[in-house]
C-alpha cells in the first residue's frame, strides 16, 4: 500500500509550514535566553528559519522582488527600528549615532532591543540575489557564499562592527535559503509520502538520526552566532551539521504536524513581529530580574510567555496594521 502524497500548491495553506514557523520562532526566542540548550539552538535556529524562507520563496523578477521585499521587509525594518529607538530613549540606551546606524543597517551599534532586526535586512539581500540567479543558480551562489565565508575569516573583514546592511549574515545564511528553495522545487521533502505504509516509521527514524548527528557535530564546530558573523570554528562542518538538523526537523514536521491549529497559525503569521520585538521584552527590568534568579525552566516559561503575549499583538496587527507582519 502506497501512502497518498499531499498536494503542495503555492496558493494553498500548508498547515505543517505553520508548525515549522512556530517551532522556528520558538527556537529563536528561547535561544536568546540563558539555558542549557542555548548553544545548541544557536547552531541551527537561524539556518532553520532561512530554510523555511527559501522553501516559501516565490519566483519573481528582480523588479517584482524589489517592490515586494521593500514593502514586506524594509518598511517593517524602518518602523520597528523607529519604535525600538523610542523604547531605547526611555530605557536611557539611546545614543546620538543610533538613527544613522539604523539607516546604514549596522544593528551591532544599536541597543540590544534593536539587534534582532538584522534578519530583515539579510533576508532582503538574499531574496534580491535569489531573484537574479533562480533556484538552479542558487546552488552555485551557495558555493560562492561558503567560499566568501572562508575569505572573510582569513582577511578579518567578517566582523559585526563594520557589517553595513547585514551583508555578512546574508552571505552566511544564503546556502540554507538555497537548500529550502531547492527542496521545494525538487520536492525532496515529499519522498516520505511515497514509502510503503509498513516502512513509514523509518522516515521518522531517518529524520531523527539526521537531527541527532547534526547536534553531535556541534561539539566540533560550535559555538555559532550568525549576527556576530561567527559560523563556528569549522565553517564547512557548520553547514553540514546545521543542514542535517534543519533538514531533519523540516522532514519531521512535514510528516507529523500536518494539522490545523488556530494559535499556531496566528504565531506563524506573526513571526516577523515576534522576531522584531521579543528582545525588547527581555530587556525589561522585571523580566531581567526574573531571569537573573531563575534557571533553564524559568527561561522556557519566559520564552513561551513572550510568544503568547506577543501573539495578542499579532492578532491586532493582522486586523489593523498588517504592514507590521510584512503584509
């Protein structure tokens, strides 16, 4: 008996993708808090996010992509930075050079609350490159990016202090975006649907083994911090390990989480807002005091609570200000 493959229509709602984005934003939020698993999360949470972004990327011309991404990414970047700069004023972190650094895309020079917005600039650059090279050309572009990572490390130019417009994080993460795009185009994730039913559980075993192997490899190439332009001690091993973890998780979610959930969908639609604002919550004095006296379980509770609270703002933005969600 052969399992029936699910239709993957670019215009249809993919419930399992909502779950993938839900887990991705949870990994990011939880990873920014002190916990025993934080170093592991940093090794794959952004690769996982960019893989999903590549999988969802639509084919557009350069002009169409420029217009679309300017509205979906650059406008939210400016809006959120402005709001967070106002927030930095009230927390006494605002410095005279902050507005200029925002315009130059140097999130390193801004307050901690603003730093997550690097993701929007890097994703914008990646989308623009992808619109020029397409999914086939993205394979070669990924190879070039990995080579540039080695060149940047060797020359000492890959540093967050002088990373204008978040070019280096875009270079580091483009291969994962390409992996997602190629997965979508070739339908690599759907091989699980064609297996005979009696061997279906092997898909879970293979995906879980890939995640486990990737996590084991982290002890050889970690630590990783994309924003700090640090793709591990051994970059090629980082790409291998992070691809195994991200790809394994992607397959597990595709296989096991094809179900509707209103809250998960809400969080999925609001990943941009949650990504942009969560660090501001973590910088609040009450939250910092709670985390200072807590442990890993406290961090887990704060991460889940942050997502739950911000989901309310996602609901409001979806209804009254969709630009905050990149819509």
